[in-house]
């Protein structure tokens, strides 16, 4: 039951950040309105490696087990060179989940367990968002209207809320494209999560039960026509290892998209605020976008809980202050990882591979994750 002083919250977008936020608000006794443009939850998606920052939020929300049942805890994390030569491997802890391999749709399904279905209005999107002296007036594409104290843009890379209410932002399309296939396979890929570094490309492979997930990202000079299967095959052949065999095993159309990054000077106004990819989409190579989205949700809900009736602005500002530093650090790290991973020059790749093979970089990364968790 919402109390009279609780804010009326509209969450635009029922993705990872939107559902995370709705679940936290529910725990605080606030019932938000969530609108989602998709008519249903069927849709293609991609494999996600969710690290400890995001897993701790799932734990907090009581859906970690639901996510784990749908995903897999890899035994280790390994990096291979094109062709499959192993450059580095590190064990992941056996007694707890530090990294979960899961399909985005399954992560989403786990989060849905924490949000009552009637709270989500499917097939609905705002057509007008108008901040007023006392709140925000919103019109929806089904002809309905609503008045809210705060509107949250959790609507991803192509955010409508960001378009409507914020000026100082950029969405940068990279020269990198990503495919994802997730199918029943008996190809032996082991029980580790594997990153295979091709020339200007990366294959990311994990087994989850009967299925194997493959994400393949590659830098390309010209955008291919979706779903670009011929280009996918060419890239898989260049990366090698088990990738060509994994492609043999499925006729499904892959998920295919261009990598885009979002930078926003400011994520809030007095009554409108952005979370997740809408505020700061980062290169997927980082494997951190979903964790950031979930941690944004936790921080924003926490600040809204302390907001004074009718005055949400300071809470939105505090949310942004709490989240900026981590997002900036992860973005910087993602840019570095992308530069190192998508190298095309053969001598530079040899040099990089030698460094990764002969130094404990991967162990140090996993140790840091363990310390953070
Ligand atoms: C190929 C790929 C691999 C990735 N791998 C990883 C990984 O390994 N680890 C990791 O942590 N992250 C990964 N990410 C990033 C991660 O998926 C995103 O950062 C995360 O999903 C962001 O969550 P979000 O809720 O902000 O956006 P989304 O999950 O995109 O959700 C946005 C929601 O808003 C809805 N929506 C959009 N517009 C509107 C509108 N106008 N009205 C109503 N609803 C709307 C959409 O339908 C969607 O449901 C990957 C991304 C890609 C593309």
C-alpha cells in the first residue's frame, strides 16, 4: 500500500533497470506504474555474464536463486587467442557465484518474479512528457494520460525519456557489431566462460545446461544487412576454436545489433531521471552494463525513500552523485578493454597475447571482483 506522502512514480521501460527499480520500490511500499513498449516478453536476446555487482542486487531482491536456476556458474574464466590457444585461465570460486552466465531473457524472467504482473502496462509508451510546476503530465500512445511526481527513463539506449527531457547527451554508434546465438548444442566448450580474441573481434562462449551461448562482436568497415549470417560465418571462421562448429549447430536467426554508447552530461532534472543504458550505455565488452543498471535501480530507490513529499529533485541529484564515479570508472575500463580486445594489427596482437599469457592480469581482475563482492 502506498502512503499519501509516497511519490507517484512512472517507470518507462520494463527492462533490467526498470524491473529492478520497481522491485525495490515495492519493498518500500510504493507502487510505481511501469510502461513497456514491447507487446510481450518474447523476443530475441543475448548472453550475459553478470558479475558480483549485479548479483548482489539480485540477492537483495530475493531473486538470485531464480536467476541461478536459469543460468550457470562457470568453473573458471579463460581467454584464448584466435584458433583456440589458451592464453590465461583462472578458477572462479566454487562456494559462491561470482559470475553468472545467463540469457538476458532468463535474467529478466527472474526479475519479473519480484514485480507483480499487473503493475506493468505492456505495449505502452509515452507520447508526451511535460514537467509542470507540481509534477509531470504524461500522455501515452493508448490515449490515456497520467500525472506523476517523478518519471524514470529506464528505456535503454534509444530512450524516449532522454529524447524528450534532456539536451546534453550523445549516442555514439561504434564500428562494432554484435551477434548472439543461444541454442541446444553438444559441441564441447567445457565448463568455463571463454573469451576468444580474433582479429578485430571477440567470441564469448558459455554453456548453460543443454544450451551454449555465443556472443560474437567484430569491428567492420561497412554495416552488413541484418541478420548478416554470411558475415557472422566469416567472422566465426577468423576467430576459430569452437565457433564454426557452434554455428553449424543452429539455423536460428541470431540477435544482431550495432554497439552504441550513451553519454549524458546530467542524468536528472527536478522530476525526471535516467537509469541504466538510458543514462550511460557502455560497450558490452565490459560485461558490466546490466550490473550498472541494477545498481542504479538500488541507489535511486534508496534516495526516493528519503525524498520529502512533493520535493524529489534533491533525491534525484543525490542518486546521480552516488552513481557517477562508478559509472565513469567502468566506462573508462570498458574503453580500454575494447581497445585491447579488438586489435587488428598482427604484431600488436602478438604483443598483447604475450602479456596476457605471461602476467597474472586475469587473476588480478578476478581477485578484485572477489574483493569488491
Ligand atoms: C550483445 C550484448 C551483450 C551484453 N553483455 C553483457 C554482459 O555480459 N554483462 C552485462 O552486465 N551487460 C551486458 N550487456 C549490457 C546489458 O544488457 C545492458 O546494459 C542492460 O540490459 C541495460 O538495462 P536497461 O534496463 O537499462 O536497458 P534494457 O535492458 O535495454 O531495457 C530497456 C527496456 O525499455 C523498453 N523500452 C524502450 N523504449 C521504450 C519506450 N519508449 N517506452 C516503453 N518502454 C521502452 C525496452 O523494450 C526494454 O524492455 C550486453 C549488451 C549487449 C547488447
